[in-house]
C-alpha cells in the first residue's frame, strides 16, 4: 500500500521541479520524418498515434519528453520564414523522443507542411529543416475522457500494463495508484516507458485508479473510481470517467508570447 507520507513527498518533489514557464515562446529549429514512422514512437502509442491530432505529431528533445511525462503534450509551432509559412503555424502532439540535439522537434511531414502558407507545403518540405518558435498549449478533447488501454503485455491476474490516452489540458501525470473498487489498499504503478504504466501486484476484481496530475506549480489528485471491470480484457480501451482540463499556472516572470 502506498504510504501517505511517501505520496506527499513525491508530490512535493515533482512540483518543486516542474517547469512553470511552459507557455512561454521558445526559439529553435524543426525537421521532419515520414508519417509512416510515427507508429514507432517512444511514447508507445503505436498505430494509435496517427489518430491523434489528425496525424500532426512530433518527437521532442529530452527536456520536452521528460522521461515520458511529456507524452501527449500539445504544442503550437510555426516556422519563421514569413514568405513560406503562416503566422498561425500548426498544433502538434508529442508522441516520440527526438535524439537529434540540432532541433527541438522532428515533425511528421503532414505537420511540417501544415506550417506553410496555402500552396507552399511542398516548398517548406524541400527545406528539410526550418527555424521555428513554439509554445506549449492545452490539449483539448471536449467529448473524450481520459482513457486507459490494457496493453498486450498484461498477464491476468497479477500483472497489468496500461496506456493513457486523451490526457487533456496542459498537464502531466507523474504517479498512478491502483486498487480494487471500494478498497483503500492502494498499490503504486511504475512508468514502464512513455505513456505506458505497469504494476506486478494487481488486486482482483474491478479496479479504480488515482493519478497525481501536475500543471506548472499546481498539482492534485484525480480519482477514477470505477474503470476496469473484474473481467478486464487485453487490448480493450476503457473510459476513466474523468476529464482532465487543467491549465498550467505560471510561476515565473512574464514571458514573451510571440504575438500569439
């Protein structure tokens, strides 16, 4: 069972190290990869990645990937060539880790071309790499609750691996506990990689979850009280019944919004 003192200390450490200036505009470069490669991302979304944000996906450097906590984060990104690119740019969802330190982002070709002015997509694509500015924005899934997919690596009744989908707002889930519905005997889950969490001591019966959700310097517990049925199935996605919409609170000095 997760001890209250440990959980409070975990929340304190997470919040004290959180980046509360996510909404500031950052300057960098971006390149692109083929849309077909999106399903092999480090976040573990697999083929589901192409259904997120209309395939406008991105691999981010380690400071954005955050050892997997940044998976599912949304960004507005635009290239700085005003002759070829629009001032609006495009929205992307982070689904992979970018190992190339020459750019903060590697976008799907679809997202890369979406930064262009009308009719200039192929011209932007030919550049291969462009100067960009970007900022983190809330993810919006207005009609979709946080969902939990049971991964194929799960082995009933003891080992459970789950993937989180449709995490809204400008948030990060940094801890998860699981318990039998109606029980206060919680067991912690561990981030296996990316958006995938697992636990090797899973209680029997229907399962509930609680999440530590952070947004800037703010953090809170979110309870999903009746998520997995007693006969949960591998490969099935279950509705958590909760929707996360929190927006990051700034804890730093005012920053340039880039006229966005």
